[in-house]
C-alpha cells in the first residue's frame, strides 16, 4: 500500500530490553497462506489443536566473517538433510538469547557465554512443514526468531571446540560472504537445481559426521544453491527461512560498512 509505514515488531521477555525485528515474513508458497477451509477441516484434531510453536535460530558470525550453517540429521521428523543455523524451541521463561546459546551448545558443542558475544534481532519467519501444499498438508507450524551472534573468535578457534550432536547434525560448514550472497540470490521461487556463478569455487569445505567421527570433505557448491521443489522428494538445500535471515544479515553488514556508518 502506497505510503504505508513499515511495521516493526518489538520482542521482550521479562525485564529484557526490547529487540526490534523485521515484521513477520513467509514465502509466497507458504501453506498457511494458501490453505483452503476444506483442507483445514481434514487436518487431524491433534494437529489443529497443536497451535504455533516458537523457536530461535542463530546466525553465528565469527571475527573473520564466516557464518556457521549445519545440515539437519537425516532421521529428524521435519526438514531432514536441510542446511540451517543452529536453533530450537523456546522453553518456558527462557530469554531469546538464552535459547540461542543453549541450542548452539546442544547441537554443536560450542559453549558461548552471554558476555562473549554481542547480538541483535534479525527478523521473524513463519515456517511450515511440509513447506508446500503440493507436498502434503501442514504437520508443523513455527514462528522462528532469527538472532545474529557476533563472536570474538575466528572460525578456526571455534572449530577446535566443536562437538556436534550427530542425532541432530550430520554436517556443518563455516561459509564465507560470497557463497552466502549466492545462496540468498538463488531464492526459492524457481524450480531448478543450483547453478554456480563463475566467481565461486565448484566445491565448499564442510565437515561430515558419521559414526562419531568428523571428517573434512568437499560439498558441491551447487547443493547449497538448490531450491525447494514443488513436488516429490525434497533435496539437500539451504532452507527458505535461512535465506531470509541471510538477506537480513547481508543488509546489516552493508549498513555497517557504508560511508555514513564508518564516519559516524
């Protein structure tokens, strides 16, 4: 609507300082947007009564400007084999930062004290599984708060303390800005496999987990540029919500590096 003011959401729990977030976003193909009343009536009672869960996911940026993404374990009930930041459900009476740091430690083994990182709210995302109605009726519905954590250590320093939980994480990667920018640019509206821009390497270094062992290997960059298929089985890719959060991260980085920011 022309002239409409941008709507912002302020989140606060307990006596914490409110954090500003971009207004709730969802993909154009979000099932909750497209779900018709007759389809809603066919949902099992336990799903209709479940309501909306709340989660937190953290973009962990290192001092050398890498961002940590993890691949969800193949045995998980929702979004298996999908690349996402560490995250999980909000427990009663938890602050958002507490949730992010707890989930980061549970999934990756990285323990960061609140005073060891600075942080800010990035935005809110409506997440539904399956992500498209063409792949089935909704079984889970979340509102995810994405947080940006700025660590004071390099990715090599953090890597030395990684002890991922293989029941939740099957691989992880410390990705550089050019790859992250291409992930965002890939979007999720086109039904095509990832095409790697000429300025990117053909593979990226990731750490695979299997049988309690961690091994460095090369993953085709195209895998991270895959888009969400409208039909059939899902493919290994970066989640649509993660792309949303990475876009906000890129926007934040651009503002920090602008001439006005550097001179103020």
